[in-house]
């Protein structure tokens, strides 16, 4: 009488750390996009990914670091800030337009921006990230002087206004302008902030 060989069994999840980690990141993206940063807990993410709560903490430490790894960090490309300040406005506009035009409607980053308007922890996370991705590189590019800080501040205000108007609140006519026309106008405004005359007292 022949004996059948046992079918190979799938390795337990603990033997597939990379697979479990990917599952957690995928679950985090879904829940952050669906419920926002404020309303999503580590425990809920663990349940969605079908892993132990402690495993999520071991992999990522906490919700903030998990969020940033799930959505990815964005920085102004070095090439946009290097070299002459002439044309820098359009280079920065190109970088942000590329990022936001291709962003999916369910991207968790959108949820963070929205929740930062009413949730302190979301606001603090967004503030920390914007400091790293905008303030520091712009200060290096435009100079850590009174004039440089003033120009950097204007650039950051224009970027924030562009994102809120066109992509968060989708106000008209900004939301429906063709991307090429919007990018050109946005680049001109940034260039004015970078090299245009400053107000005198």
C-alpha cells in the first residue's frame, strides 16, 4: 500500500518577515487613506494586516514612522535647487506638479493634510515633515540670511496655497486649469518670490 506524501505547507508568517512587513504597509496605506491619520490606530492596522500588534511596533516603532514609510517622503529634488536661481521657480513648480498631479485620490498624504487642520498630532507630523522637505533645503538654496529667509517663506506660502487650492479644496478655476498652464503660472509666481524685488520699508 502506497503512502501519500504530505502536501508542502506554507511557512508560518513569522518565517516571512518581509512579507509580513509588506502586508503591514499595505494595510496602513488603506486605513490611513480611508480614516485619516488621527482615526487610525496601530492596533487597527495590525488587525487589518492579520499580524500581532507587537509585531507592528517591532517593525516600525510607532504610528508616525509607520505613516511616513507607508506614504513615502517627498523632497524637492536637489537638481531643482542647484545652480542659478534663474529658472528655479519653474523647476520647483515642475517637482510639485509631478508629485501632486499623479497622486491618487486615496493617497494617505491627502488625509494627513486634511486632518492637520483639526488634529494636533497630525499638524505636528505635517509640520515636522515640511520642515525637512521644504524649509531646510530652501534655506540652503536661498541663503540663511534675512533676505533668504523672507524669500523661502514666500516660496513655502505659495506651495501651500497651490496644494490647498488645486488639490485639497479643488477650488475653481485653479482645479480645472490645464496642468501645463497652471505649472507655468505657478512657476512664474515662485520665480518672483525667489528673485523678484522685495518690499522696502
